[in-house]
C-alpha cells in the first residue's frame, strides 16, 4: 500500500486526501489550523454567507417595486455573523466526517518537508511521517502592503472584514479585484458608504473588459464610488476614522472612512515548509510544477494556490485529484481551460475560457455574440434585466472559446459553458440545445444565436 502525506487541509488538500484513499493509499493529512482551509473558514463560504444575508436585506428594503412593502427592517449583525459561523462549522465538521469515513488520518500541527520522502509534523505531538508521495496544499495568504499607517487600528484584511463587530458607516477598499468588489457589494448592501481604490484602469482585471465595465456601472448605481488608476500612498488617523492619501494621476486625493480594507490579492503560502532545504524550485514565490503538478523533486507535488497557477478553490480540488492519481500510477485528467471564475455580486458574474482581450492578444480570428438580459423574461423578473451573456467563438468553425455572464444565477449557469468548452462544442450545438422557458439559461442560447446575427428576442443591429 502506497503512503500519501498531504500538507494542508483546504479544498485542494482534503479532496486530494479523499481521492488518494479511494484509490487504496494509506493517507495522512497534516493541518496546522482548521480543516477546510481559507475557503471554508475565512474565504469563499463565510463571504458568501454574508453576501446572501446582504442580498436578502436589499431585497426586502427595495421590494416596493415588486409590491412588497416592509417597515422597520433592521439588521441584527450579530445574528448575521452567528449564522455565518454556523454554516462554516457545519461544513468543516462535514469535511472532517468525510476524511474519517475514508480512513484518512489527520495530524494537527505545522508540516514541513524532512526530505523528499518524509514530512515532519510539529505541535503538541511531533512526529515524522514517511511517504511515497507528498502533496503540498498549503494555499495562500493575503498580500500585505507596507505603507505609512499600515498598522493603524482600522486598517484590516479580508479575514478581519468577515468578523467586524458592526457594519462600518464607511469603508475604503484598496483593491478592485474579486475580493475587493465582493466586499464592496456586501457592505454597501448593508448601508455602508463604500469607495474602491484600484491601481489599474479598470476593476476586475481578469474579467472580460466589457463585462467588467457593466459591473462597475451597476455597482456605481448602487452608490459605490470607484477610483481607478489610483495608488494608496499613506493612511493617517482622522477625527472620525482614517484618511487614505491616494495618488490618482498627478492629483492627490484624501478619502476618509471608518475602516480601510486592504484587498490587493493573495500570495502562495510557502514559509516554514522546508522547501529550500529540500531543493524544491520556486519562481516569484510560488512552487513551480509540471502538467501533473509534480515539482522538480520526484514524489513531491504542489496543488492549489501554493503553485500560483489559478487561485480558485475548485481549481485546487481538481489539481489535487489529478496529482494523487498521477502519484498512484493512474491516468490523470485536468482541463485547466474549463475552470470557471465566479464573482458573487448581485447580480452575479461568471466566466470561463478566453476573454475577448485574450483572444485578441493571441491573434485569434473570432466572432462575439452578445445577448442583453433585458430581453430575457426570467432575468427581467429577478433583476430588472440587468446584465448580459457574451460568447466568443472561433471564426472558422464556431467553436466556443469563452463565455462571460453578468446576471442572476450566473455562477450556476457557467457550468453549461464550462461543459461546452470541455466537449469542444460549437455555436451551432449551443443553438440546437433547447433551453427551458422561462429561465435565464435561455440567454446562453440567444447569445449563441447572436454570434450569427440571428438572436430571436433582441432587435437586429441596424444596417449602416
């Protein structure tokens, strides 16, 4: 029986451990903090629990246009936080139960390489674990900026933003990526005055530019202020909170807020793993891997955020499965181009495959099809028709290259697009797939029709 040791119990590590056990390995998982990692404990799950509460609050307080009138609606913030904790606890216990049911032994404490075939576990019960293969799944940590005033009370990171004692009256967010935008939507829905400061010209840099512009415009209508092409220089104490000194072009602006959230991204967590001593190669702080997620040291693999390829929980899980299958001599399958990315604003954002900017940069010949959700009955009912579906397809064969959605249920709908990429589907195949009515999913079929200029439920473009 082969021995697998996994360092890290997040969505990459625990999934890798379970898959290895399914394949007959003796599996030991080493976790220094909480089973479930960042995602379950201080990332995706608690954030989405708070976002769901914010969406409910916004729906109730803005329901007059739907004929729903409610008075004296208040937010019990402590109850909101309690439900968040309850959801997290239930999921963590569920994962712990799955590990136990699959015969995975869990070791509590920090883990580090003690050679190419051994892991040293510290903590209360130190032990050295021998292994035939080692999976590094230690995830990532927030990037911390070292600016004047970075250590002032009220300057927080995303972990602290999930457990504030009260909804702040005002919040400045440094970073207009996924994390920053989700927190902006969350706290704005609960009534905070929110300003987002982003260094690049647009928010959500990895997102298709057209979709990102729509999201920005929609959030601006909700009252969120955006300052792009801007750099945080300093934070000072102010009488009513904190003041951020921001350079925007040749201008300097002052933004005062009760809290300042630093949300400029995450970096691989590699410290204390003994990588240098073991000779594991790193590049710009991330562990380098091959197509099977193997490092340069035979038998040592790195999955998820620690390899820096794509920092998404579901990517880590898929990589974990592929890594242990390869380590145990099975044929592994990993299709990185089909990994969707999701943003839980209201309405949601999701995309998979190439953005138009990427297709253009690669010199590909392509066509686009856009269907505004104002032409979709279900979206009109749910969100007033805000958003659109955009399809990028190859010019010659009509193969689906990318799909990008801004609208209700986008994070669920994107699975159809991911499957289309996985199966190398064409626009014609999407068109001839009959979508149920009334659903938002119909807009995917309409966007496919729009690639050919034949959308049914949107007027044709005027001929010049």
